């Protein structure tokens, strides 16, 4: 059994409840969502000895009378992008949902997929900066990434699991933003609330002779033959519009202490 989160003898069961606590208390609870390795590894990897003051800044937005928290951790080496960014909220049914979670290596090369000459592209969801996407793709990044990650996703999921258990939840929910995210969450033990049938259909479509496989015709750098063999290749092809519609409608959940054993892309290579 995971230890319950509490304050002054009162057991806590929601983000709304935490947000009603004194500032110091709720910030201390939310800091438990920042894996120590995020701070340690970043400070070690970057030449912090040449910087004055604390190289790490942590911003936590958790307004009272809301069931929402936003955690934004940045590094002075390059504060344009968060080292760690997390949004979590209560659901109407009293569950916990991870709305957004990302990790960036601030020392890694940046690819401006989130901007073009007109301004923000919302990571390619509003408009696309295709030239920057091609550079990111060739550098080994996945759709939506402006920098390489830090390899901390599994640790973050463990932290979320502990946090949800501390609020007496038996599971928590997440909505993957792209195909590769869904496959990654499968590997971390998640199951599908919605979208499994679509994931299976995508896998079938990428089989030799399938409808998606036939569209890997080299018409763009994201549609080269062979993209069907990797998670990242498929995800870029989907981002490039190969489905003929947006990739949406997938919602997943992780039961505390349980691996669902889900796999919609057998023997996948990332």
C-alpha cells in the first residue's frame, strides 16, 4: 500500500483539496511530482559551475477553488523551454488526469517546429513548420519534440502512480498527444479507455499491402518506405496526414501497481 497524502491529520483525495491548503503545504506536496533525477541530471550535465545563483527555477500554479495544477521547471542554461512541464487535473468523476507531460534536455539542439514566420504553430497542430520538422525528424526526434528528452518518462509515470495512490485512487488517466506516445504508454503498463480499435487498425494499415503502407510513396520525407517498421516512423507519417484525418480520440489509464500488458504494435522498434 502506498502512503496516503495528508495535512494536519486530514487525508487528501483530490487536487481541489490540495489547492485549498496553505501555500507552503501545497507547494511541498506538488514538489514531490518532480523526480530528483530531473534536477540532479540537469545540473550535472550542464556547466552550472559557470553560472551564478540557482540554475533551476520551479514555478507551480495551483489556484484555490480549482482542481488543476501546473508545474514548470526550467534551467538557466536555456530557459526558453521547460526542463519538465506537467499539467494535472481532477476529472468530473473524481479521478486524476494527466493533461500534459513533457521533458526537454536544455543542452540539446532546439528545432523550431513550434514557430514559423507567422508566429506560434502550437507544435504543428495549428500550422506546420515543415523545414524545422524535417530537421527534427532527421535528428531522431518524434513529432511535437522541440528538443531531445532526458529519458525520464518511465520515472515520471512512477511518480504519477505514487501521487495518485496517495490520493486513494486506484488508477489515473492520460491522453497521448501522438501515436508514439500511445505506444510508449502501452510499454509502461497503460490500457485503453478509448481508441484501442483505432490503434489496431493503424497497425493493420501499415502491414505490407495495407492502406497506409501503400501511401508510403516517398512523396514527403515522412512517407518513405520503411517508416512502417518503427514507432517514430509511423508517428511522423501520421503527423504528416497519412490517416486523412487528425489522430484523436485516444484515452488511456494506468491501474496502480498493475501492468495491462497492452500491445498494438508487436515487436515494435522505436
